[in-house]
C-alpha cells in the first residue's frame, strides 16, 4: 500500500515541445486516480513515467515516500495493465501470471497459491492451461489483470485497459475493475480518454490537456463546478453548450437574460449543460426568476432514446447549435420554435480571455 | 474464416499452378531423375561406351575413404557455418533493433554482402588472407601465427567457414531484424515491469517469439551450406589441402567434372539429395514441435 506523489513533474523529448509540464498531485493510499484527456494530452506519457518506462526530465515522483526517478521499473513495486494487454503469447495463462513471481524467485508453492487465488477472483480457473490466443478479448483482459494482482504490488497502473473491448464488455469490466480495486485496496492510477469511464471509476479525477493539468478533484465536483472551459466541455456527454457573450453581457440573437451576468471586460463564455435546459410545455412557460436565462431554439433534430430525448436546435432560428436533454419522450416536430429556460444556479461562466471560471 | 478458395472454371487453378510446376519439373525433377539413372551407369572417360552396372557405383562410393572424409568435412563445415551465421546475425539484429541513430545506414551496410556472388565473396576473403599478399594474413603473421590456408587444413577450413558464414549473415540478419521488430514493444516493457533483467527478457520472451524465424533460417542455412557454398570453396581452396575442405557437393563436382567419373558423381549426388531431404524432414519433425507460432 502506498501513496504516490508527483511534484512539478515534466518531460521534454529532445528538442521538442514539452510532452508533460509541471504536474503536481498526489494519490492517497488505496485511492483510485484517473488521468483523463484527449489523445496526445500527455496522460499516457505521465503514466509511463510513473512506471519507469519513460525518463523523468523534471520534478520528482515518489512512491510511498521513496523517490523513484532513477529506479528501474522492476524495483518500483508496481504492476501495469497495458492497452493491448501485452500477454506473453508463448506462455499459458498460468505461466503468464507466474512469470513475474518466478523472476523474483518466489517459491513455487506460493506461486501456485497466488495464481489460484487470482484465477478464482477473476473466474479464470478453466483457462489456466490455455494460450492467450485461445481466449476472448474479455478473458485476455482478465489475464492481464491477474498478472498484476498476483504480484501484490504497491501500485496498479492501467493504460487504457478497456479500449480494445466492445461497448457492452467495457461496461461490465469497468464495474469489475472498480470492485476489484475496492476489494484489494491497492493504490491505482488509470489512464483513459473516455470521460464516462473516468467519471465512474475515479475517486480522484485528473483532467489533462496539452501536457498540463486542467483540474483535479472528485468526479462530481468537476462535473458540477468545472474550473476551465476545457474541463466543462470535456466532462459530460453530450458536452456542455457554450455561448459567447460580449463584454456588456450581450449575447447572440435568441438569448435573453445574459445582461444580468457578471461578464468580465474581456467578454465571457456562458456554459449550460443540456439537462439544465427546460423546455416550455405547450402554452405553459416555465416560471422564471431574476437571473435565469431563456433561449429560443428552432428545433433541428430530435433524438428520442426512450428514457430521455435529445433536442438539437439553432439559437434564434439560425445561430449556434444548442443541445437540450429532456426526460421521457418529447417528440417536437423539427422546424418548430421553442423557448428553453436555464436556472441561474445551473449556469457556468468563463472568462473569454483566460478560459477560467468566473463566479456568478 | 474461409480458407479454401473456389474457382469458377476447372482450368484456372491448373493454369495458375503451371508456371511453378513447370519450373520445378524442368529444374528439379528431370535433373534428379537423370542423376538417379546416371548413377546406375558406368562410362569410360571419353564417353564412348556406357554400361549399366546396377549398384556398383554406390558400392565403390561407400568403400572409398575419401568419401567418408567428405562427409565428416561437410558435417563440421555445416555446423560451424550455421552456428556462426545464425548467432552472429542474431547478435547484430538485436543491436540494430536497439540502436536509434544511424540504424538505416547500419542495416543497408549489413545487407550488402548478400548481393555479392559466392565466388566473389570467396576471392575477397582469399585476398585478405592470402599468405604472402593478404593484408590480414600479414597481420596474423606479425602476431606470430603461422597462417597458411594452402598447406594447413585447419586454416583452410577456417577461411571457407568465415567466408561462407559472412555471406549468409546478411540474409539471416534481415529475417531476425524483421522478427524482432514484429514483437510488440509493450511485451518487453511488461517483462521489464515483471522483474526480468535484459538477458532474462531475451531468453524467456524475445527468443521464444523469434523461434519460428530461427527455425526457418536453420533450414535455409543448412541447405545453403550444403549447396551454395560450392563457389566459395572452389574460389578459395579447390577443396584442398588434401581434401580438408572438400564437402559432399564439392566432391560431386570434383569427381564428375575433373575426374570424369560421371556415374560415381551421380551416385554421390543422389546420396547428397537423400541426406538433405532426411535432414529437412528431421528438422520439421522434431524441431518444429518446439517452435511457437
């Protein structure tokens, strides 16, 4: 069990722009930290630096108070699950899991006990003698997990372990990973580009963009209070609607109520999540309070998925595309114009120049 | 997955196979059959009279001490060349796979020897090690080595082994390098995290995954040593001194072409063919089982 602490960590490939810049955060003992961001944001590089597969050019990484900057991967007491699983194709499932223990000269009876235990937890018992190529994607994924578990490391590192699975299996494995991590209580760092995976797995979410950390926190607090435009748009699906406001608070045609907002001198971006847009039922407008925002949308397309309905419409008839999410079925005919209301407490306002949150 | 192909017409598959079959028949089955027929004949040196003698050529062959010497020379020669060519090329490929800067130049330079004809390769090595003129031979003498491949059978054998291995290294290198590059990097990283040091990673992960390549190269190299090294031996030693570098294939040439014993030479080539077929069969039967595809 261990705490992982990163202090001003950076990585510069020779002569190029920095891949990772000045990253500081710590994962408490037993915590589940998810690094999330678009591809190329440096999240995988950062994970590989923690694993010891990439050199650290700046700052310091500590695992349970030991600085590991120059420690070999094998001596960091970590286990890693790779995106392509990296199973040894010429070894049976049993040997794949036993390999790391054999390298460490673990006595053979203990190896078989540990592998048996891991196989039981992961329901791999019937497959121990098989080769990886004889297994399905989900089973391979579990073998990769098993290989990490048997080592009983201080830290688990996951590099997009679910991205090669189909959507259904991905959902199931996500739940399993979370359950397993709770059960074993091993500090874990998990990399993904899938914000849904990130939201559901993490105790602590680290949103990265272009090599820097945008925001760190609990998943729901990031969702409810994004500190930057990037986080606001990255977390949540469908993404948050963003409307540009002029310095005085004037907005585009079809937007009403924005002059009440504390728009900074450089202008602002107004963010409204789709589920916070409430449509006026036929002839019964939503009662508004001071500070609420009203949008007039010309309905473009309606996607009813059963439990909820996504309404895509153009602001003021032909302006910005805005998405609203309503409960239940709501079959508005395309081309009709509707008014949507967003409560003041659900609005997000960002400085147009810095992209940072402005308190309302 | 559908593995069997279906063709619309009956003739098309035969037409597609025909060119390859034709080449195989003309250049392999016909000469092989001729050799078998010839091996039962006895001809005088001028080709005037021919007599059918059944197995007399074979009887003579197996009572000839020089033939047994050629067998043992071939065995030593093929083991030395194969081991040297495979191990050196594997070492070079592992280094090329690691190195980053100048890897392209390195690879290109390593591939050149393959484009050199066997005789030219032989002459090249002969020049370097010619006792009185060769640059490297003079170096050896300088260090007190009594080097003379014309008189010393050990020196002669080393020289042809060196030349033959050198020429085959580039071919092996290409295959080993391609094999190494097809091993996903994450496997090596996983092994590193799993506590395997570089040497152990090589023997437990990399080498087993290279085994199909190594097996293929072993077969190809043995066939190469048996047949294609003829040019090198002919250019460097002419099989000498005193038959020290006369391999089976060189003896076939020497007895038939130079000695005029066509029947005996044909019998030798039939035996040689049987040996190579047997060796290849043994390799597929016993070694292939241990290979991980």
